[in-house]
């Protein structure tokens, strides 16, 4: 592993920020990657350059961890593609609601909502006139077919089961629930419900049209904190890369928080470094620069 300059983000008056490099060096031991629009290209594949770079990093002892809003099932193929089980690495699924050991297939952390939460959020979706879905086993459960749940099925590869009674059909405690609708509807609703439900749930958008609910205090950042404590890795030794609002907590937590070039401006603003886009091998660029020390 190669030492790299640490980038610090200095907040200035007026809400501006300045990214500066110090002479301090850091050896990074873990890189945590969001999937969609970060590690993955627009066709949901990993580019050959990025894949080769990540194998090289793992060969040098760097843990590559995948962190996504996707359910665990929808992350396994990508973990297998990067041979994470061979390197003893982990999947952070459901926006941090579950941590799975790729080698043993055991969950080392799992958080779930209650059946009372399911009923509460369902009634809330009726109040706000938005669609709602969750997962039961390896199926997406919804009462009403809609374009956004279809997008979720396309991304995850999970089938959609249309049910007559959403609450009765959720027969196991879910890790998360999603309300889905047009981004112009969800953007103000996110702010409203974050304020209204702050004592009960973590509420954030993983995509402009996905508003996700997990147990209070559960985010990619808190899950990452739990994982590195298990492994004896310091947060200063972690790079986290993402593109969206559900990545903010891990970007802010990591020693080096990186936003993709295709991320919204407000995610870029809280990051230490902005890399290239997902279509320009932005992840590979970060590894080459900060782990391999290449210019």
C-alpha cells in the first residue's frame, strides 16, 4: 500500500469550502464503494480498468467493501466478480442495515424495522399519496405497480410481487422500506419527513425517486464505523466513494471522502475530493492516485 497526501476540506464563511492537500501522508487500508453510478457504469457493469485496479489494490492488502442501498441478494454477483470472498471482505447492504461477511456468508450486523413500523409507513404513504414497496425474501412487495418500483426491479434483479394487502404481506421484519415517486414530489417530502420522523427512522433518498426508511441511526456511515471497529482499522485509513445522498454519511465519516464527478453539487461540497464520473473510471482514478500514489 502506498502512502498518499491527505486532502482536508476547509469550510469558509458563506458556505464555501476549500480543499487543500497537506504534507501528511496516510496509508489507506480500506476503500468503500457505492455501486450504482459510482462503481458501476450506466449499463450496471464494472469497467475492465476499474476491475483490474481493484484487484491490484486487494493484492496489496487493501479491503474493498461494497456499500449500497440494494438488498444483499442484489450485491452478491458483484462481490463475486471482484472475488471479495477470496480477500475476506464485506457487503454493506440496505444502506447499512446489514453487513455480510463474503467469505462465510454470515451477517455480522443486521438492523430491521418492526411490523408496527411497516403499518405506520404504509399509512404515511397513503397520506402523502406516494407508492411504497419493501422486500420479502428475494421479492419486491408492492400493492400498486409503478414505474419506480419497476426501476428498482431492473437494478436489483428481484421480481415484483403485486399484493392485495401490503401490511399483511410483509411476513418478516424488513431491513428497509421505500416510498417512490417523481423526484419533484420526493425532494420536499424527504425534508418534511426527516424533520417529522427524526426520532424514529433514518430517512434519505438513495436515488431522486427512492426515499428510504431504515431504523433510526442506521446509515452507511454508522455501518462502516461498526465494521472498521471489528477489523481494527482507523477511520483515517478509509476511503469512501459515492454519488448520492445515501452516501453522504460514509463520505463524511471516512478519512478521505470522495464524490463522483456525476454527483450532485451538494454532495461534492461535503467531500474531500471529487473524482471523475462513473463513465470515466472515477473509482480507478481514486485508487491510482491515493492508494498507488500515481499522479
